[in-house]
């Protein structure tokens, strides 16, 4: 199904990451539903539009797709899921980049069926930017992948052989899980742009794949391995683990936005947690851009660890100048127009005058994308009596759209794409404004990462026309229409 041009433009206004994925395999049939629900619940920050669960028994399949969060799944369905017996299960939480009347329809896992009746369920986090023109049409790139995998699955071909073969013609940033009744596969793109972690349940009870490590922890699994760039992990029906790099050229370029904003604070990212990286970003920012002020205020939630690091190095006390509404304020990015989104910032956060009145503030946030959040926060601080507001941002300026799963929208919606930092400072009504340098970002992350959104180079070819076609819906291209995107 095609998506009209207007819908594509609308999608670009949203700033959303795509999804969280979870899959489980056990050597024997057992109740898997509780594990999948718990795992998805821990990944909920990765998507709240819709969720889906599928459990595969010897003869039956139990599945649900629901609009909203995992906790919104109807009680009777939860009971059915909890009681279902099978060896494998899979679940998906989704932030949509394809607008649909019924978000549940676009949630994974997606069914893929071979012509001979064999089938699997596929979960997908990320974005397919290019795939062959002859691929099956579908609502989302995830559904398209599942259908195409199924159609291209040859008789007598092993599941991993099909996955390896078909993925060779796919370009993008992706983490996929596939489950059949007795096998499980996890695979990531050749640049490792989207995360996938393999875990092991205790007492040989099986294996788990998840987007973030806390989802393993909640089901009692220990981390075995974060998949390497281009790696496929295959858990066979007998529980053997086969690991293989399936792409000829690979490079470790994990997404910097996972470290900066997206991942849960306690998610382990190659050796340290997201929040320790954010803390380090704050420490480095304080050395890079000191300023005389009375208090440091972090923007909840992902700005807080960086604010703590900034406060520690600067010696300026950290105060809770912004109070977060714990109920219902978390969907500020799901507003149809900019005006509504701006007021949504206040629904989520309010300045506390008793903390900020008469003070010179250093406000630490993780990023400025369109600038709506910062603009609104500074306005609130000024209304609450702040006498100076110094913006300190724990990432570099976001100048380029992401095509790999952090759907930041068109270039012209990115504040830094056509403004200098000083112009941004003026537009945001700040006294000073400094972004973390690229060098300090590199030092805080400590491993090679993708910085395409910070004006870095895109690690893959991109579809024409760049900046118009984005993430889902799928850009249908043939090789002749794909080109190397230039810098900036
Ligand atoms: P903006 O208001 O457009 O400048 O967005 C920046 C704010 O949104 C920051 O406070 C971030 O914490 C948050 N943010 C950054 N990236 C994302 C994303 N992918 N989805 C939702 N919020 C984000």
C-alpha cells in the first residue's frame, strides 16, 4: 500500500525512535507470556503507540496487537498470554513512523509465510532505507520484510540461510528477531546501528534477545553478548547457538542517540551504562563550557545524569528546578501540530519558582532538535523569576536527519540545520548556549558510533530524494537510483 506524499511530510514532524524488540526461546514448552510482557514493559520507553505479542505453541499460536502501552492490553488477553504454553515467543513496542488509523495494525511481530506453509514471526527495530523494487508491498517496512522473507524462503532452505541470503540486498539500520515454533534468530545491520542483546536464562531454561539489557535482567537472564556489526545469532531447535557475521563488510557504528537520549539509563552499552555515558558527557561539558551561576538544573529525564556530571565538575549545586508530571505527560511528541506540541512540554514539565526565582541557572538537556522543548523551558524559567539562563547541551548540534530509526524529521525542521549556535541562543532567549563538542562526545561514548545526525557522514547509501523519504514507509529503490549521500 502506498503512502501519500502529505502523509510522508506529516511523519517528518514527529521525532520518534521506532521500536523495542524482545524474543525468547526455550528447550521445552513452557509459559513464555509473562517473560514477554515483562520484557516489553521494560522497553516501553522505546515506543508507546502500540504493542504486539505472539507466542508459538506446538499446534496453536497466541497473539495480540494493541494500541497503546503493554499495560493497556485487556485483562482477559493478558491471562490468555500468561497461560499459553510454547517454546518461543516474541514481542514489540512501537512508535510509529507510518501514520495509520489503527496503530495496532502496524505493530509487530509480523507473520512471514513460505509457499510450503512454514512460517515465522519477525520483529524489527530500525529503518530499511532501500530494498529491491520487487519486494512485497505492505503497511510498514517491518511487514514488508516479513512478507518478503516468507515469499523468498525456498523449499528445504534453512531459516538462517534464507535470512542471510535475502538481507544481502537490504540497506538500512536494523535489529531483527525471528521465531519459529522451535528456533530463534537475531540479526543486526552491517553498521550495528540498532542494538540487540543476547541473554541466557538460568538453569538452561533458554535464551532471550532484546533491544536493551534491562529487559534481560527483568526475566532473570544474564547478558551473553551484544550482537556485533552484521552478526546473526541462530538458536537451533536443540539449543545450539550459531554466531556468524553475514555481511561482507561491517563496521561498528552504534547510534549515538541511544547513548545520549534513547536507551534506558541502566541499559548496558558496550561496557558501561547509558547513564554513565551521560554523566561523563556532563562532566566533559562542564570542563568545556564553564560559566558562573547559582544552580544547575537538569531537564528530566535524560538530561539529569549529564546535569549531575556538570554539577560535580563545576562545583555548582544541582537543584530540581523542573518538576515532571508523572501521569500522562509523556506523549508530547504525538501531537499533530507544533502549537499543540509546545503546550505539551508544559503538560510534562513545570518550573518550580521556589527553586529558580532570583537565580542564575545552568540548564542541562541532552539535545536540541526542533528547539520547542528548550524554548518553552526557558520561558517557564523566566516566568518563574530566573535572572540568567545558560543552556548546556550534552550532545553536538543536530543538523542532519536520521534515516536509521531515530526519525528526527526533515532537515528544515532541525533548528541547527540553518542557524548558528548564536542565532539559536537568541531564538531560545538564553544568555549563553554551548553544545558538547564532537571530541567530547567521542570521549564519553568511548567506542565508534554513528554521528550522521551531527553533520557526520551517513554510513550507508540513502534513497533519493534525501530529506523527503524517511524511515518507514519504505523507500522503494533500485540500485541505479541509490547514491552516496554527500556530507551535510
Ligand atoms: P526539541 O524540542 O525538538 O528540540 O527536542 C529536544 C527534546 O526532546 C530534548 O529534551 C530531548 O530529551 C528530547 N528528545 C531527543 N530525541 C528525541 C526522540 N528521538 N524522541 C523524543 N524525544 C526526543
